[in-house]
């Protein structure tokens, strides 16, 4: 969480007057990858970095924004039907418009904001931005909207104003985070449960590969379509409701690719439940074992890994890390690693050295701490 004092000073100098401070975090996802659109479970947690802002109503209908990280300003009227063309400010414009549509009596305001989410780490800084403004507007203008509604406002902003057809996980985690807890979200029903995350002997460390491969075609759409074909043949709403016996019965009728995609999804549903049970009994070594199994499935069956991510996971295993896997959509980005405290320093040094020697690129380790969701400071 960044220091609020400079934001307050910027608000005073640019717009006059004091503001109220708010914060919304980025997120990690421990396990449950490519399961959201298959009706399965995800297992995110909020982190202790995100977006902070200070805001003050200005009595009019204009919104005045200053993004300290970008050193850019924006102004728009809350009744403007078009909004700003700058994609960054469209996130905030979209939140304002969606809050108005939800019946919140939003008026003009001035805001200064900044963040400390590491760039390119796949920790959902855009969701943190949406949730920070949604929470602040709800609080400032007495909206009385619950946190899930605010999360869906963030999701709708991505869909309607930015053009990203995202799921709900990122905004959900930013709104509902709780220190020392992860959340198992049922992507079919929207129901969720908190699970304890307070491993005294372990740290979560992300390693940003600092690469992103652009593949020909639409790899995400192709995988989704593959899963939908299997679900249709199985006569179920989505793969969440296809069991192993049914999949094996269908195997002769499926292409090898469709079968492997479905095999990964069914396995990931089982792994999420195994992690749920392991966390309840405090078995972090079992959590790590399931993480490695997830990566094997993502790499071999779902085929969304790449040479760099596989290398980072193999290095984690070689160094004795308890668990590691790619985090996010794949084809680049981060691995998430469950590292015993005794290994953290060695891991940070050796993984950077070996990665640079192999690829000539500096990877970036990031220690993360599980923190609270959106709040007024």
C-alpha cells in the first residue's frame, strides 16, 4: 500500500481541499486455473499491494482525475455518453456510469490515485483500480451496494467500456479479501468460503518471467470451445458437472485434444478440493504437491505454458520448493511458488541466476502477503 500523504498533497495542490482515502488490492490465485468458464472453482487471495486514492466531492457534475504513476490528467462529465478515449481513464468512467445505472447518486468529484502493484505480474491492477473507485463512490454517495455487487460493477466496466470479457475472480478477490485467508469461489453459483492461510514456515513468491508470447489464432477461445464441445456431448451445462466415468465413456468419440483439455479441467476441480482439505488441516506440503500437478496439467494437457514458465517450475522443483505452477492465462507471465522460509533467500538468488543464464532475460521475484480487501483508510 503506497503512502497516502503525497496523494493528499497532490489533491490539495491540483484541486484544493482535503479528500478521503481508499484502497483496493491486487490478487493472486493459488490454484484453479482455466476453471472459471468451466463452472469450477478458483482460489484467490487479496495481496498487500494495490491502488490507493484520495477523493473529494466538488459539488458539480465534472470528474477530475490525476494518475500519479502516469503523470496524466483527465476530465469528463458524469452525464457524458461517450467518455474519455484514453483506455486507462475508461476504467474509471465505466465505474461511474455503472454506479449511476445501479441507482447510486454519484456527483462530480476530484480524485488523485496511484498504485504499487508490480507491472506485468498478472496481479490484476485493473480490477484493483475499478474496485477502489467503486468502493469509494459507494461510500461517498451512500450507495449501500454490497461487495459482490461492486465486484460485478467492476466486471461490467471491463466488458462494456474496455472490451475485455473477463470473469469475476479478480474483482471478487479485490473486494472480498481477508488477511490470512484465501477464498474458494464457486464460479457457477457465486458462493464462496474463506480458508485459513497463515503458514508460519512458508512464503508465497511470484516469479515474473518478463515474457509474453503472442500465439497465432485465439488460444483461449479455442480451449473454451474445446471444453464446451465435451460438455455438450456429455449432456451437462459445463465441465464442472462431467464426472470421470462419463469422460472415459466419451473418450472414443472425442478428439485427442478435446479429451486432454477436459481431463485437465476435471483434474483441476479435484485439485482445488484437495487443497481445500489440506488448508483446513494445515498441510502446506500437500498444497504444494497439488500446485505442481496443476502445472503439469496446464503444460501437457491444456498446453498453455511455454519454455520459460516450464523452466521456472523445473528450477523450483530442483531447489526444493514445496510447490510451483504458472499463474494466469499462460504463455508467459508469472509462476507462483510456495517456498519454505529456509529456502527463500537461496531460491531468490539461484532462480534469477539460472534464468538469466538460460534466456538472457532478468526475471523478477515478488514476495507477496495475503491482505485485506477494498477499504476506507
